C-alpha cells in the first residue's frame, strides 16, 4: 500500500505537473499576450497622460508668463497714459492761466486807455468851459469899461503899447 500510495502520489505529481505545464502553455498562448498587451497599452496610456499633464503644466506656465508680461505692459501703458494726461492737463491749465492773464492785462490797458481818453475829454471840456466863462467875464468887463468913448480910447492905447512892447 505504501508503494501504491507512493506511485499514486508520483503519478499525481506528474499529472499535476503536466496539467500545470499545459495550463501554462495555454495561458501563454491565449491569455498572456492579451494580458501583456493590456498592461503595455495601460502603461502607454499612463505615459501619454503624464506627457499630456506635463505639456499642460508647461502651457499653463507659458500662459501665466504671458499674462504677467501682458499685465506689466498694460500697467506701463496705463502709467504712460496717465503721465501724458497729467502733462496735457497741466499744459491746459497753464495755457488757461496765460490766456486769463493776457485778457486781464488787455482789459486793464483798455480801462487805462478809456480813463485817459475820458480824462482828456474832461480836461478839454473843462478848458472849453473855462474859456467860455473867461470870454463871458471879459466881455462883461469890457462892455462895462467900454461904455463910454473915453475909456475905449484909453484901452486901445494901452493895448497898442503892450503889442509893440512885446
């Protein structure tokens, strides 16, 4: 019985070995290639996904750098525009001040000229009035003095003496 059991065990071992080798060959022929293909395909998919992620990260970094550059350019342009606007504003204010100053000076000169011409007109009018008044007074005095012939002759002689003396 021991011998039979030993032979049976050995036979069982051989059958199991043959079955294992057969199963291994069957798996190798039919299952191993699809499994390895699926594993390789999966590995390629993972590599592709990693490459895509790397490219996406690089593209994001590039976009961020472009955004920063664009922001810097926009800030610089804004500052330039603000500087130009301030200069234009200052120039407009200075120009308005100069125009106002020139207009004020012109108005003052016109007022002074007007005052001067009114002064001259007033002086001329005053001289005219003084002359008319003087003539009126002189006429009245002369009429009174020349009321008689004797006084008239005296006045004529006196005027002739003054004319020849001068």
